[in-house]
C-alpha cells in the first residue's frame, strides 16, 4: 500500500550551526554535563528569526514555493574530543502555512576515517526524522556507512584569441 511520503536530506551539514562563521545566527546556552555515560556537555541552541543564515526548506505540493524552516535543539559534545556526538533538532515554531505542525531530527554522529586523509571526521551514522504534516505522522530513518572521499580536478585551458587578418 503506497501513500504520501517525504524525502529528507542534508544531515551532514547540520553541525554548521556551531561553526564560528555561522554562530551569529543562533543563541546558545550551556546546560551542563549529562549525568549518565558518556557525561557529555549539553548545549541548547535556537536559530534567530530574520538573522539565521542556515535555513532548511520544506516543499509540498500544497504550496508552490519552499517554506523556510528554523530550528532549535540540543547538542551533546564529547568531553574528551569536543566533537558533537548527537544533535536533536525541532522546529522553532509550527508552520501552519504548509500544514507542518512539528518536525524533529535525532542525529547520531560517529568518527569516520579515510585512507587518503589523515584527519578524522565526525559524520552522521543514524538520523531519525519525524514529521507531523496535515494531521499525520511520518518517520524517516537514515543509516549511513561506507563514506567515500570525492575529489574534483579542474584544468583550465586558454586558447589565444582568434585574430582576423585585415584585407590588403
């Protein structure tokens, strides 16, 4: 039986809210350390309407233009490596204009290493997205593995301009 469905994407860049270049778009509050293992630092954040430069979009057949979504949430930071190990985001406010009552994303990060790069990266391992749209609940689960490094090569070639010879 097929029915309505949603495509959700873009989770590899969700931690950019914490990048110094984008921090101005959010308010942050340190909540303390989690009492249970792994004793992570817990940070709350909320995007600033009209200021945030990182926005998600929500597109539906009921509205021709994408709706811009703002989020608030929590980040759990490993106390040893200071890497974000988990994020939980929820809509800053319902978007009744697109019938989106709620949207939450629970993102678990894990260390990923590549043979061609010495640094370790913390990338999503699992994401669970729950949407309440038009009175119905939808859930997507993403599991990520086998990340690959993509490289791009660019080569520019300039040909000398064609010179038209003047007739004698």
